[in-house]
């Protein structure tokens, strides 16, 4: 067919230690949303980096845009051919606004080194209007909502200063987005498609893939299993294609046994306050997984780090029969037996340059030391145990952390939390970027830990996490708990409804605000 916009034939990529892509064929049509799915480490990001020219593919690989061959491993060539990219980390400078962020990569209006600011700003506004999300272009990117940040990154990719964008590649654009903003982004994607842009969409969220994509290609171990129409496909069938075996439904609560109401409290937190959280109380009982839900800005995003002392907070904390009060600190949290598991997108999550073994060992040096010195052999042996237990791939303790795929980074992050044998685990977005198989092993692991003596507090923007793991969920709105759901009541619909609630506005407050709204 001649409506093929992008064609890959026999694309392979061999890294020094391994082959990440083997003989991949892929055709993306003009004006379609084409999803790229596969387990962690299956080669999705590598394929995208080959397209962008960041990686040079093996000899014999061929890439064509509108029938014209592309010079492999040449970023300027990819750009000129109309390929555009929004990488998972977005690559925005947090201190700068949209105007500068777009200019820095797509170029500024103006001549002879003088920036024509008025024209440039008008251009950026126009690009954002095309994306369809209103953004204050002077507000530093670090202070924008997640969907606004994505919009800036997409606007930047759509800039046509270097030719018309033909194919827009989005690598896990929703991994950090709350549900309402995901819907918004889906609309943006459909709008772009309807204007003839082809979209390559990478995501581990199967519902989202089936909702937005026309067709999808499945990668497994660097090979393509083929391209399929999404029409009539359901999540179970897609999960089976990706993993290669039957997968029980995500968010299935069948295996959750209720915590007895008289279960002993393991952790009590009183009057927890942060910038966003306005004095909440919570109790975690023996055997329990306590979920925390809330949209961006609700305080949910602060809570895990605050509890574990990694963000400024005050509270009264009771655990192990001891109560402490005042400022949160890591030392204080440790003293109470709390360990924090950060999402792999967090800068403090791990040291990129160091190996998997070093990263795991650093989280608890005494576990890998002999007579006060870190023993490399011991460190590798301990890391190997965690690699096996959590299914980190590749199974190589010496591999630099930074070279792992996103989902495998997340597994290392879990190992770092667990190695200290904590009394209570505090998890922040524990499945960000993990594939469907790993997601289920993380759910099983967290539930298993709770049953065997280590209960958890799980703060997540992903409702599947809460439905799949939590016995009970606190829903935050504007820094306060507006609802507590338990057992059968923990459903996606109930969570969404509670998250969308507003705190009642006190009588008279509207008048003070000038009577607007
Ligand atoms: N620069 C590199 N050097 C060596 N190996 C690499 C490099 N980049 C990726 N790999 C390896 O190639 C394989 C494919 O990784 P890739 O990042 O493409 O996976 P992915 O499908 O994007 O996974 P995820 O869903 O976790 O993001 C992995 O085994 C990874 O460890
Ligand atoms: Mg990836």
C-alpha cells in the first residue's frame, strides 16, 4: 500500500553486551496511531532511539520515510525527514518557561543572533494552541502541571521550523499523568492524527493503548511478533500477546484477603502536614496494604516522601511502641523501621553510573560488608538474590543501572527499599514504567510482604495499583482525606468519583474571592 509513511525493514541493533533489536519490520501509515508494546527490555526505546538517529543500527537495517531512505544514526537527517520525538523524561529545563524551552531546541525567531521575542512568543503560543492545552508560557516548566509539561514537549516537537512533522513518537507520555490528564492527552493525540500526523505511541497501559491506537506492533526480546489491528481486541488478549502466556486480569482483587478489623496497628501517624497536606491522620494495621489516591496537587504526591522523612513535613509518628513528634527526617523514619521506594523517574532513586549491585548495596552497606569494608563478592551475591527474586533483566549485577530499561530500574528501586528488612514499606508510584508481567509480580510481592509481616503504604497516581494491592484507600483532595474506601468499595469508579470531589467552600469565602465563579 502506498499510504505507508514510515517503513522499517530488517532493523537490528547490537550493543557490546547484547542484541537489543533483531530484524524488525514495521510499517506506520499516514494518519494512524500505531502503538509499540512489549515487556520491559523488549527493545521499544532502542527502536525509538534508532529512529531518532541517537543509535546507529546494524548494517543492513533500512528506514524509509515516504519512500525515501534515511541516513542511519544521523539525528539531523531524522529531523529533516519529519520524525519528531517526545522522550519519556520530556527533557525540559525546569527553571525555564515554555517560550525558552521551545526555543532552546527548535530555535528562536530572529536574525543575526538577536531574538525577536515578540514573534517567538507568538509562535510558541500558536504551537501550544495546536496541541490544545492552555499553558502560561512564562511559568517555569518545573511549576507546570504534568499534562502542561507534556504539552510543552509536544509543542516543541511539532515546531515546523525544520520542516513539517510527519511522525510524532511518544515514549510513555502518560507514565506520570493522573487519569484526568491522560484523557486530555488522548484527545490531543487523536486531534493530531486527524490532521494527518502519524503517531507512534509507547505505553504499558493496555486500556490506553486499545483506546487510542488504530494498530499495534508487539516486540518480544527485540523481535517483532507482528502488527495487529486493535479493533475487537481486549486487554486480556493484548496482555497475552505481550507476555506470551495467559495473565490474570490487572486490578483483580480476588486474591485479597480482608484484614481483620481488630488487627494490631503497626504505624500511626497524627497531624501530618506538608506544603500540600493539611493535617491528616492515618493508621496502618498488621497485614495491611494502605493505598493513598489523589490528583496532582492533592498532597498524594508529597505523602510518601514526607512519611519517610525525605521531604519537609511535621507529624506525630508511633511505631514499635515509640512515639516521636516534630520535623520528619530520614533518620527518624529509619528509627521507626520505615523504608521508602521511589519511582525510577525520581532523581534520588539510584546512581545511574553505578552497577545494579552497587546500587542495591548502597541502600544497606552493612548487608554487603565484611569487617567494615564493602566486599564486592558479597555485594554481587546479595544483588544476585534480589535480581532472581524480582526478575531483574538482564540478570547481571555488574550492569550499570543507567543502561537498564525503565521497568527494570523500578525493580532495582524495590530491591533498595526491601534490603533493609523494614517494618513498614512506603511506596511512591511503585509500577511507573513497568510492564504488565512485572506489575503483577510487584502486586503479589507487596501483598505477600504484608501477609508475612511487612505492611505497606502505597501512594499511587495509577488506580490499577490501588485496586490491585490495597485493602483500604484514603482519597486526598486539597490536602485532606475526603473519603476512605475499603474492601469491595475499592473500585476505579469509586476512586475517580472521590478524587474529583471538591472540599466544600465555607460560606462567605466566595464573596471574599470577589464573587467570581
Ligand atoms: N546503551 C545501551 N547499552 C547496552 N545495552 C542497552 C543500552 N540501551 C538499552 N540496552 C539494553 O537493550 C534492551 C532493550 O532496552 P530498551 O530500553 O529498548 O527496552 P524497552 O522495551 O524500552 O523497556 P521498558 O519498557 O522497560 O522501557 C535491554 O536489555 C537494555 O538493557
Ligand atoms: Mg523504554
